[in-house]
C-alpha cells in the first residue's frame, strides 16, 4: 500500500484519523499518467514527512519520473529516512533526461541499512562506505567504476546478495567476505576499452549471468564454493568467424563451473545473433560447440543426474539444436538418471501437436546411452497424456 492510500484510511473513523502519521513504512509513487503534478507531488511528500510521528522508519520506497528539480527534494527525503534509522531504501527514477541523480553522501554512512535498491542513480562513491548491516544490494542502470565498487563491497561486511542490472564501467568484482552468497549480473554493458568482467568470490554459492551482455566476455577467477550457476546471456556476433570465440567463451565458463551441483543453461548461450545479412535470425552454434568437446568429457558429466528441458511448443526442426546437446549427454553422462522434457508451463502448448515431442522422445530413447538407468520423461499439460 502506498503512503497516499494509507492516508485515505483516515476517513474511515475518528480513531483512524491520525493513525497514518505513525506509519513506519513510507511508499511514495507517482504513476506515469497520474493527474497529480510533480510540484504538487513534492508538496505532498513534504507534508507527509512533516506530520510523521514515527520514531523509526522501517522502509522508504520512492518511484517516480525524474525531473531536474528532484535532486534537492529527494536528498531531503532520504536524509529524513536515514535520521529515522531506515532499514530498506528503494529509489527508482524513471525517464531521466538530465544528469544522473547523485546519491547523497549521508546515504553511504547509513549504518541501519539492510536492503538497498537504486535505479538510474549516479553511484560515484565517496571516501567512506559504512553499511555494516547491509544484506542485499541491487543497482540498476548505473555507471560504476572498480574503485567505487571495491569501497562498496569492503564497506558491506555482511552483504549476502548483489545484483547489477544494465550497469557499465566495472571491470572486476572481487569479494572476500564469507557472508557473500549470491551474485546476479543482468544485461551488463561493455563500453569502450572495458571488454571483460572478472569475477572473484571464493565464498559465493550462486551465480547468474543473464540478459543482453554484448561486446565483451566474462571471466571466473575464483568461484570454488559455487553450488549453483545459471548462464543465460546473449551475445551479438558480427561475423561467422566469431562463432568459435563465442563457443570458446561458453566452454571456458563451463570448465570453471564443473564442480557445481546445479547448472542452468539458457538458450541464449547456445545460440548467436548475427548482425549482418541475417539480422534478426538466430543461428545455433551448438553443433560446432559440441564438436569442440566431443573428445573431452568434463568432470561435471561424471556427476550429472537430472536434465530438464523447458519446451516452448516448437516444431521438430526447432528441436535439432537441443537434440544435439541431449544426445551428447546421453553418450557421456555416466550417472544420468533422467531427461525431462517439460511442456506443462508452455503458454503455447495447446497450439501445437504432441507428435513433435513424441518424436523427440523416440529419438532419445533409441540413442546409445552411457548410463543404463537413463530415462526420458515427457510432461505434457493435457490430462490423460502419459509420460513416455
């Protein structure tokens, strides 16, 4: 519930007339098509904070279009929240047309922060970061640098979760803290001379590399504690001779992740987008990729037991890239128990016939297997349809 809606409850009874003033959860949102003018919105927020009687502010959420006059007002509001011991702060600025919003210096010394999310803010860090209780940090659409990132991470000794979405400028993420558990890199922007993002986190348990990460590559230096990883990032290749480089990148990541217990491979990692005569067409590089590794069985295949393919309801031709992978696994995964083709969550499943999936299952069942226990299971949304 937004603070505005909470204030509306004051008309329900006399007893509730001033209840909202003690609310510890502040949520200010200005929708895109709101009839409230921005200056009126600023006046409203100022009025609410002036009448606030809460000793402590648990949460301060701000979501609004950003205009040039927001800097001083938002600085003032954040200072109010920080002075009241705020634990969760979220600042989402939309449609920013001016210079980036500069986060106030006082925010970096807020010792009560536990959760922080900022979007479209300038994250130039000051000399001191003191987030001694911060556990989750999400940064969206920001310009970063290695020095500032290092100060943030060293000033957050109990940080457990970090997400960087559509950020640029950072070249190295290095975390030594034993509390650090999960890292998400989504749609990383490689700009200028920054063509590689290095990750070193010896105590990290979960890693997710997602989104449109074009123009660069990832390198995993120290991730020995990982138990779960997801690779689902997209790369744009300008020429066919770069296909091998893309395959080598994915292969290199897989070698560094050979010890994980759960590995999720998104379709984006097994295909490339050519920015040439075939604009908009997806060219699968899987056949070439598996040819590179067919004479080498990775250590992870020695422990692989369960593989699940989420089906989008495609025809048999579209299954060819996936089939090449599944055949490779059947031939090389010694302890493989089952391959599940899951169509139950496909929105378009009812628009396609069952026959392509049955044909895929038939091909896999007749393919040579390294593991005598390996089963192929087909899950389909219609009732009464048995598993294969």
